[in-house]
């Protein structure tokens, strides 16, 4: 069984000094026009100094109207390249792999951030704050967005990133296509599972053709329904995993609530979601576990169920040096919420502090 301190190599070339991943985190610290701000770079670099083996950026939009938050980092234009180049340059200086998470918000890219009506596979009403009725994408627009993802991946490659992670989780555009609730299309982009997954697989095909190995291509996937995204089935997700070798995917990043969780569908079953993922994925494709990982015991539970790497979000907020501390007996990350001063000490700047306050991860003072 792997240990968190063991190294890992992708494609026999891309070396990770340990098995730790900083999970993607929206932090709203960049400029309004999508260019990198010093404070987002500092937030990432501080975690590389803390010895994370791989750092994934925030969900970053691949076209202007795919943006879902203020201060979101963009990958939609070559004019962003000077800023983007700084991320891998700094992360590599500290020995971390740099991965760009590529994103389109779909119905969640509302006019508040884009100035335009949101788009989605189908016009479906959803119950979330700031919901706006979307417009259904035409086939021509779907094909354009696929090309936007390809162009963004090429840009990441040019900027010196080691790879990209497609954000196929948490209720954004890819999940809006895969979901049986939000995709009601009757053309080749809706209906059967293979039609609903076509958008994801076409994006992967295009990216791989433009960015051959050893450039890393990962996919973040939602295994089943959550409060925010409905219309998912663990058995369907496992069927998608079985198809991943065809698209030369290097890793799957499970977006979970708890690494030890069993599926809603099979609560009495013996296997966790993670173990089911591992069983459906060939061993040549790495599996990243995320969800509630804090201690070495949590890492062990993930490795036991077949994870190759462990990703943390919350623990990377409270403990920028988590990889250096994790193997110390009895280590437990600082509990949330942080005070504003504690957040600042951890290279977290005001826009992110305000965002974390809305999640009660930083105290409102
Ligand atoms: C502040 C914050 C921002 C997040 N932003 C993203 C994101 O941009 N992309 C993504 O895939 N997941 C995002 N997540 C989810 C995390 O990557 C992670 O899967 C989740 O928090 C569970 O891990 P944890 O228990 O270690 O926090 C975010 C989580 C937090 C706390």
C-alpha cells in the first residue's frame, strides 16, 4: 500500500515528490479581467513551499462568458499568458507539479459575472441562489466550446503547466450535460449515457490530440447526486470510468464529500465510492481521492481503497504546510473557522477571506 510520503510518476516522466495534491479552490483573488493577480500567485506558491506534490489551480474559465465568480483566473486568451506563465514557474521552483483546472459554468455563469444570459444543455429551472433561466446551446455553440477547451489546454501547455484537469463535477457545464435532470436534449448531445457524455469525451479527444503525453490530462468527476447537482447515478459514473483509457486520460479526481462514503444507492453495500471507482478504472490511470481528508489515517483509508494520490482543500487552507506535517504522529489540522489574522498569515488575501466568510471558514469580525 502507498504511503503519503512516497513519490509518484505520471507517464514515466512527470515526477511528484510525494502523494499530496492541493485540490482546486475558487479563491476570487485574480483581476476582474481574468489576468493573474499577485495575491492568487502568493496563495498557490505558499502551498508549494509547504511541499504539496501537485497543485491544481482554481476552476478557470475557458471563454469570457464561462466565468462564474468575480476575480476568477482565466485561460481564454493569449493575452493572459504572461500571468499564467508565473504559476508553473513559481510552483516548479518548489518542486510541485502545476495543473490548470479548466471550467465552464454553464447555467452557473450568470449575467452577474458575464453580462449575458447563461447557457445550458436545456432550459431547466433549478433551485439555487442567483438562478437565471438559461438559453439552450445550439450544436454550433457546443462545438465552439469544445474548441475553447482545446485552446485553453494548449495555452496551459504553452504557459508551462504540467497538465490540465477538466472540471467535470459540482454542477457546472459538464455535469449539466451528464445529468438526466438538466439535459433533456433529443439530439446526439442528450438521451443515452453515451450521448450525455459526448461533450466530455469530445473535449478529452480534442485536448489529447493537441497536447500529447507526457502532458497530463485529468478529469474531476462527480460520482452521484449531491444537494447541488441531481441526475447522477454511481453505476453510470462507473461506466464512464471504464471508457477513460480510450481518451488517454492520466488521472481521475473523485470529487467526494468523504473518502470513506458509500454510494447513496448502495448504503448497505461493502464498497466505498472510492473502491468502486478503482474497480472501474484500469490501474494505468491514477486515482485521486478527495473529501474530508485531514489525517494520516484518512490518507491510509484512501490508499487502502485504491487511491494513488490524496487531495485536500480545507486542510490546505488551514495548514499550508500540511504535507510536511501529515506524517507526524497525532497530527490534526487546525480546526475552522480561522480568524482574519490567521487567514492572512496563511497567504489568504481579502477577496478570498470574504468568500471564506460566506462559508463560515473564516470568522466574521
Ligand atoms: C473555498 C473552496 C473552493 C472550492 N473551489 C473548487 C473549484 O474551483 N473546483 C473544484 O473542483 N472544487 C472546488 N472545491 C472543492 C474542493 O476541491 C474539495 O473537493 C472539497 O472541498 C472537499 O475536500 P476537503 O474536505 O478537503 O475540503 C472548493 C472547496 C472550497 C472549500
